[in-house]
């Protein structure tokens, strides 16, 4: 069993690695749409953007004095810049077998779409001098353009388990983006996110779903199976289950949404047949507002 | 008209009882579920019971499947619909079928109709007897046969290529014990023709029982009723019972069509004479006339040896003008007869060999006794002897003449006589020359005169305008003697010089083919003929099956029959064509009494359903499969397979086009491409690099021509000397690097090309090497010169047209400069317009002209002179101008002299 597991995970890693260039380039394409940059903290601090000139104080070193400004008057001025702090953004992608599914060859796998979105996000963030990290995979957070390659690879090829969302190095201003289909149900997820909610981290739950999961287009005699477990459900007339299923699916999503709103987190919904740019902009905005 | 539906295999209908079982099975077997991977399966739990309500095949699908099964079962029971039949069969049936030549074209209709009638009678429980009118035998008895055996007999019977023998049948019926026993019901499937005995047969049949005569309304008896020789061709009589159009084909013995004529028969006009113009040469090759597309023995008319080229022997005496062959009689005769006869000379001292059917005896004087005897015997036995008068006959007559002659010739129009040279008078209508143009000038100045005796005029075929005979003829034994009262050379008259001489001889020659024409048959023992080639009922020529008997050539003319069937009869020397309608009297069907029912046969075919039902089942099965795919949501498979099908189809089509297009750019030279636009050409040799350079060189030259002159050549062409047609080539550039072996055909082609004004530019391309060697004739060229006709050559003189055809040039550079240029020594040129057909050099011009795709020069030059490439181009342009414009610039040769004179 372990051998098999290892084999499958190796195989999976290989498959994931094979997809890496394509997904990365897609992520780059999407991220190119966003004008990025460090976001000011609206207070003095270390940064590059000018914030204010203030009278030099005694403790200021001579090198801090802005001589050009000081030359225009008798007093000495120090040039203050806005405090620009880098956020750490944790990007976590659900790698459960359910994510590795699509209803139609023309649609991307759910996990691929999640990887694309998160990678695009990481590219933008790293360009904007933020710190990114993949919980459970990254040894240390990445900063700067140089880390794009590493973080992207870790997002796309990394296989972190759901209970590995343990955020070390987490600070108050840290963000966590969770891309998943949340099909395990609200209860399990409440459990998982409990500790994180206590940390006061800002979390974005990105709910990714396949259109077939929402529309339930099946008719006739269908034997439903799930690659994650051995469960099989034989339905004589699948169309009869449509209404109830849709209600349940919606309710499940609402419950996840409820978790988000309870903790004052954000909830985003994305279907794989939609263009990823919309949800990507929303993601970026949520991260940028704070 | 549809009649009853019956099942040939009714027992399989029992399987229909199983249909309810199928219904139950179909209901019990739900379709296989579709396996669907679905992650949110959690939400589907406990919905199972709700949705697994009896999943059944939809009703319409079940009906569809049941109908598949039902159609297969029905198909296996072989349902057929038989044509409707009005007749009530309450007596034994006698079925009489005309299976003669007229029934062949529509035999399948007759067969089907006979089967229908027999079937109906059999269903009514009646016994059936069947008799075919053509194949009826003298001692045949009429018996009832079991239905199956009868059907088989009907199925296997083939129509015959001769007429039904109604008379014989009448006799047999009158004596048949079967007929006498009981009244019968008689159905006669007639071909609608009366061959003379129908009335008798009708009478007999009416006395036997209830008679019904049925005809096929589609049958039109389209036939060739006769064939006649006309001076200009053939007159062919065509008969038909209904209006029709068609085409007559004249064929030779291999079936090749020599001539066609279209004919049209309207509904009023049932007989038409089609005139088929046919030159004698073609007529001699013709073996049959045929109506195209009609498979009937009557649509074929065979021709026998009376049409073939006759063999002809000439016995010539010692020539009077022995040293002047153009004045010899034999010369004129051979000229006149050559196209129409196979002429051989006969040595009069040695006449033991077999003699040809026609012998021409010139004015030989006294023959040797043996020869004389041999000739008499020959004529007696059926030979045709054509004689020409002359001084020797005039002085001394023998007995091989048609009419007695006065001794001594008659001189007309001489300087001392007052009679004018005589012309022909019109030909009498009993003369074989009747219809020929008599108004041609023949100016008879001398003739031998026939002794006037009673009955002379019967022997005269042509007279002069004063009434004296010019051509006389008489039957001798079984043969014939024809005498021209003038010589065969133009010393007595201008007859041998005129066209009418040929025309008269042409009329005489066919007489030999059938020597016993007009002859008394009793005199000679007739040859026996055997059938070499038979005409079958479908009008095809076949090998005889051996059931015929040999035929005496002088047999009574009788219609063809089973013992002497239609076809080509021959004894090796003499052949006789017997055609189906020869000597056959065909009348319309006589009026019948009211009791006889005259009707049309019912052509309604039996309709069989098995095939249709099986295809229906197959189609339903395919529909069912598609429906299953759609029902199980696997439409993507459908789409994909549809796409694949379209792609495959597209590829198939494209492939077709590609393969179809391939021959167009195959290597064979297309003469039209060369004619359409001026193209320079080069000889492709085995060396691909040289070929490329030749092509590039001529392309470069073409481009310069296009830029500088009004010559606008298209892409150059490569020539394969062995296969391509050279006639359309303007200028042929030949990079001549090594010895060549040309086939005889190629040599002939090349020689013809050079003679007809083509130009061959031979470039040995080795001036660079020759500078090192001692010069002399190139060994490779030597090999070529030994194969093609090369006129005397010389180096180009200073004032040659090549130096001034367009540009004024002094040398002829290519890649090299120094090598001499050779042209024909004869200034006027051996061929046309003073243009040398050969230009031979070794300066490698192609290299100097060659350009690449961008127009840049390809090869480096020896740089022995300034502007070498430009000069090479100028030489090339001069060369093409020289070919095209000829020597007109040669005038400039005289310009210096003219200018000098003007100055004076």
C-alpha cells in the first residue's frame, strides 16, 4: 500500500510537472493583465515612495537630511518615505482526487484551474515585492521576482495535504488563499480552518467547481462513481435527481460561504467554464484592499 | 398491376410467434448503465431509491427493435408478389412460345410472362405442356411435364437465331395423341410475325381448344432487312414495327467500327433505307453491319468474301516499249488496280500453280499451247479473265474472246482519216458500269472491232459514241471473259489516263468474288461450305457448336434454320454469309377469328421483398445503434466519428485529386505547353547537376530575352530524346558531356527534327579542358556524329548572321571564351531559310546564362574578357533571334558595299 501510494504520488508529481510549463504560461498571461506594485501603508516607514518632509531632529543622522529641500529654507528637512511592508500571502491548492476531474475534455481540470489562478496570483504578488509561500511545500517564503520560478513550481507540482494548512511565520497581515472545491463539506472545513480563524489571518476561500457539478446534465441510466473512494451510486433515471442534487450542491456552497462570512473572510466562486481573468482580478483586489 | 402476395418459405413465418417473447426479453433487459465519474457523489446519496424507478427501454425503442426482428423473419420467409392474372385455368395448358430471332431482344419478358402463366395454371391444379416453335423437332411429342421441370426448362431455354417453324408445329399438333385426348387451353406467346404458316397453325390451335395469343408490346422487331451495294457505299434497309432511332455500325473482322450512320424511323414509316457512304478501301475491310445496342440476330448482317480484296494476276507479254516502263500497259493497270486488288505477275510459261480468281491478259500475242489450254480451263471453272486489245490481238485472234472480232484494228482521227476520235456513250442499264460518268474525254483513236452478229448487244458493256463496242463480256463455262477493245496503255486511247478507267475496273472486280453469278448452276459441281462463324440469337458472333450440317454452295436459297444456321460459311476459298433474314418472308400477323383472344403479355415483374426487408432491418439496426449512443449520452463519440468520417472523406478526395493531378506534371513533355508559349528546351541527361544548370541557363536566357526583346519565352522544358516529341521544339540545347547511345527511334526523330528546321545547339562544355589538350574532334561528339545526319561543318565566319542577328558581336563566349563555334558549312543552310540546323561549341553557355531564383548568376566565369557574362547573354539572344528570324539580317552583309556605292 505505501509503495503503491508512493508510486501514484510519484506518477502524479510527474504528471503535474509535465503540465507545469503550460500552466505557468497561462498564469503569466493572466497575471500580465494586472498592474502591480507595492501598496503603501499610508504611514511613514521604509519604502521608496515619498511621504513627507519633516524638520530634522537631533537624532537624525546627517546623511538623512534632504539637502535640496533644506537649501530652500533655513531649517533642515528630512525626507520621509511611506512605510511599505511586504505581506506574506499563503497560497494553498486542494490536491484531493476530486479536484482532478472535469466533465468535458474541453474544460480544464479543477486542480489545473486552481493552480493557474494561484500561480498567476503569486507572479503578480512577487513582482509587487510581496512574500508568497505555499504551506506544506515551501521551506521559506519567496520574495521578489527571483522567487517566481520556485513558488510557481511549488504551487503547480506541490502536493500538500489539506491538514497541512498550518501557517508558520504567520503574522497579522498575512493572507491565505485556499483554492478548493470544498466537497468534503462545511463541517470538515470548519474543523480545518479553526486554528487559522483564531490567528486572525485574512483568508480567501476560492470555490472552484465544474459546470457539470452545478448543472447536473445527466439523464438516463447512470452509474455514478468517485475516483476518491469506492462509492458507487446506480441511478435508473439520473434526471430525477437533478433538482435535489442542485439544491444540495448550492446549500453546500452556501455553508462554505457562511464560514467565510462568519470569520469576516472572503468567498469567491469560480466555474471552470468561466474565464479565469475575472475571478483573478477579484482575488487581487481582495488581497490589495487590506 | 399487383396480384397475390405469396411466401416462398412460409414456415419461417412461425417465428413471428416468438415476437411476444422478444418483447418480454427486451422489457426485462435494461440498457447498460453509463459509468460516470462524479466527485460530488456525496450529494447523491440516498437519492438512489427515488430515481431507480423501473428503468425501461422506451416504448418506441422496443417497437423499433421488434420491427428489426420482424423484418428479418419476414425476409426469411421470402415474400413475393405475383403479377395479377385474369385467365381462369380450367383445362390443361398448352404453352406455345415463339423463340425465334424476333424474341431474342425481349426474351426475358417472354420468359417471365411464360413463368407467370405456368405458375397460375399450376396453382389452378392444371397440367402443363410447353413447346418452343423454333426448336421443335420433327418427331417431337408433346407431353405434360411436372411444374418444377418445366420451370427449369423455361429458365434454361435460349432463343434461336432463326425463324420459328410454325408449319412443322402444325403437323406435330395434328398428330399428337395428347392433344386428341382432351380439350386444352392454349396460350401462344407469339413474336407477332407470320412466316407463312401462321394461318394454318391458328386453325389447328383453334380446333384444339381455347386459344389465347399474346404478344410483347415492347417488341419492335428492329432488323436489317437488306443490304445493297451502291457506287458510293452501302444502302441498308432497316425495318421496325414501331418508331425508333438508332445507329448503324460497319465493323471489320476485329469488331472495330469503320463507319456509323444514324437512322430514325417514325411511326408511319416502318422501313427506311440508310445510305452509308463507304470508300472501297474501308468496304473491303468490312465484315458486318450491325444496329448498335440491339441484341438480336436480325440486327447483324454479315458480309462474305464478295467484299474482300480480290487477288489478281497479270499475264504480260514482251513489252513493246521494253525500255520505257512508263508506257508499258502493266504500269497503267497496276496504277489503276493497286488500291483495290492484290496484284501478282503470272509467268505464262509456268501456269501450273494455283491461279488467282482474276487474271488480266494483256496483249501478249500467241500464248503457248499449254498456257492457252490452262487459261481456257481456268475460265471454264469460274475464273474471271480481263483482256486488253492491242496490235497483236488485232492481227491474230484466239478463242479466249467474248465476241468474234474483225481482224485488223480500226484507226480513228488519224491525219488521213476523217473520223474524229470517239468518246463514250452513256452506259446501258444492264451494264455493270451503269451510273458511271461517261462524259470524260477518252479520245479513242484505235480499237479492235467486234464482228456484228445477232446477240452482240447482249455482250456489250460499254459503247463508243458511234455505237461500236468498247467493252464486251461473255460467260464461258462458269467463268467470264471481259475484253477491253483498246490497249491498257494510252497509245490507242486516253482511257487508261482517265478516272473512268479506274471506276470501270472497280466495277468489274467484284464479279470475280462470286463467279457463278448469272451462271448455269447445273454445269459445275458446287463446293461444300462449312460454318466458320455463327451468329447467335443475341447477334454475337460465336464459334459454331457443331450441330450444323455442311452446305452446298449452290443450295436452294432457303431461310436459315437449325441445320444451316446463320453465320459465315466457307470452304477456305469461297465464303458465303447467311443472315437471319435472308430469304425469309415476313408478313403481318393475320386476322383471327373472334374466338381467339389476342392480347399483350403481362410484363409485370414478380416483386421480391426479401432483399428490401433485409436492408430495412440493417438500416433499423444502424439507427438503433445511434439511438443507444445518444441515449447513453455518448454523443461526443458520434461527433468524433462524424468528424473522422469527414476528414477521411476529405483525405480520400484530396488523394484522388493528387493522384489525378500527378500525371499532369509527369515528366512526359506536353506538346501543347510548348506550342502555347515559346519555350526553350534542353536535353535532359543523366547528370542532375548539369540538368539543373541547363534549366537555370535557359531560364536566365529566357529572362534576358523577355527583358530585351519581343520574344517572351516561358519556363524552359527538359526533353527526353527517347520519349518526347521534338516537332514542336524551337531550339534544343544539348549539354554533350559523354558518349550517348540513341535508340533508332530517337535517331530518326532527331534527324527529322533537324531536317524540318529545328535547331540543335550542342555544347560540350569542355573548352577549359580543350585548352589543355591538343584540340581535335571531341570523342563524345564523334559517337553522336556517327548516329545522326551531320552536314558539313565549318567555323563561324566573321560575317555570319549569328554575329548580327540582334547584337553585333564578334565572339561567342560562355563560361569560356576561346573555343570555336561550328555551324553548317553550306551558307544557305541544309534546311530552311538558310538557318544552320546545328550550332556546335564548347564554351559552356548554360553556365554563363544561368541564374538562380533571385536572378543572381549561378556560375563563375573564366573572366577572359570584359563583360563576359553580358557578351554571353548577347550571344544567346543572337542565337534565339537567328532561329526565329532566320537569315534576314544577312542583308546587312552588303551594307558596307552599299554605303560605299552611295558615297560615290
